[in-house]
C-alpha cells in the first residue's frame, strides 16, 4: 500500500523535495532533474507496455560502442532520457551505455551542475519475450575544476549523490537512494505518478539463494567454481534464480535476499557489467540497504574508472551472502 505521511500519499517528487529541505546544502534544482528521469521512465514504460502493438520489437540493425546488437527499444529509451534531461538546465553532462562518449548538454558554471549516467534499457535481450527489463541511473556532481566531459565523468562510485533504477515488471517500481536509505516507489497507472510504497528497505543479511549465469562457470576463476560446488554439495537448501535482467535479479535480492554474481568469463575477461551504468548505482542502493557489493577483490564504490565504459566483475547482495562468495575467492 502507498505510504502516507501526515495523512497524504507521498509522490516521488514530493519525497525528493522534502529530502532537499532537510539538506540545505542540496541545490534547489535537484528535484527538477529527478522529475526528468521519472518522466523518461514513464515514457519508456509506456513503450514497453505497448510492445507488439507499436513497432518496437527486434533489432535496430546496428551495434553499440560495446559491440552489442542494439534493439529498437534501446534507442527509444535512450532518446527519451536524453530528451527529458536535455530540458533540465542543471544537467551539465550525460553519459549513456548506448553512446560512444559522454556529452556536454549545457555549459553550467559553478557547483550547481550535475552529471547523469544511465543504462536506458538494461536486459534488453529480454524485450522480445516479455520478460522484465529496467532503466538504471546515477547522478554525480559535475566538478567545476575539471574540463571536458570525458574526464569529468571519471569519478569513483563513492561520489554518487543519487542513484536508482526502474523495473518494468508486473508493476513498475522505482528504487532510489541519495545516501539516506533505499526507498521504493510504485507507479500508479491511474494517476501516472510514482507513490512511495517502501521506505528504508533492508536486504536480508543471508538467504539461501544465488543468481548467476552458470553456463559460463567453466570460465570463472576457481573461487567461484568452488563456491558453486560447495553450495550444491553441502548446502541442500540453496536455490538458484537467474532472470538475465540485472535489474530484475537485483530487485529480487533487494526484497528477498541472496547473492548475484557476474565474474570474469572467457568471453568477458574483465566481467561484462559496466561500472558506471550498472555496478555503481546498484552497489550504492545495496549498501544503503545494508548489503554489500564487490568486484571480488575490492569494494565496487572504491573502483576508479579507467574510462566511461569500464567493466567490472560484480558480486552483490546480502552481506553474509556476499561474504560467503568472497571467502571462497580468498581461499586461494
Ligand atoms: P545489457 O545492458 O546490454 O542488457 O547487458 C546487461 C545484462 C544484464 O541485465 C544481465 O544481468 C546480463 O547482461 C546477462 O548477461 P548474460 O546473458 O551473459 O547472462
Ligand atoms: Mg545493462
């Protein structure tokens, strides 16, 4: 049920406005920026709901900077975010998983400009088969002392000032943090508004569940294979769940617990997931919910990106679940 504060339902915009009021150092325009992200996700959600009725299924016939096949909906989602954020004067730079380079969209001077980075449609290989997909976003301050978009975006995840995702599932939910807990909003389709439905979510510390594309396990570093053997041979209560849409897999873990990992593989020796668009935002949300996120050797939020499309291995979930995996990795 939507949460009421002082007898009223709380919308996403109201929630951000109130958080801003509690932090006078926050600039007034932040809720305007976030309303742009929320609007874009409502547009993307409506394309997804009409997939099959409008021409959004299938491939665009091109590949992106990562060499991956681009789906039509990837492009539409990317455009929706770029258009809505383009109208927000306080967004200085945007970077998207689908674009080659971060781009300056307005020359805002001083402290009041932001960098927004996003994966417009995560899990897009699932679109054509009606499985949940998501949009992931993160916001950094645009450092006024650094010149050029390509350099300005290279900040560790610990500098994020807000992050979140929208999961287009059986309902559409927006999960958000600005470093004051992890909160969930559900889109009320009747009013077209995100309403607060869960405040201060905590990931269960330990749940007997893991999430990984096990088909690649022969190429995983040994510690991960040891973990998988241990679970199967010694932990009969463990179950395995893998959607193949990171947002959907992470959301299940946020609510029910468990661990997700995408290690280095033969095909992706650095890991597949992108630090800036996927690992960082989810790591911020996980830590704010009492969970943990690691590359296997380092806290995700401490990784210094080499470039905007930097990839990392990712182990994320409930704290004790993550520790179990890390213990196996460290066991030599
Ligand atoms: P995408 O952003 O191009 O959709 O790729 C990321 C997706 C994640 O959603 C998902 O966890 C992973 O790739 C699945 O990869 P695989 O098919 O190798 O298991
Ligand atoms: Mg993705």
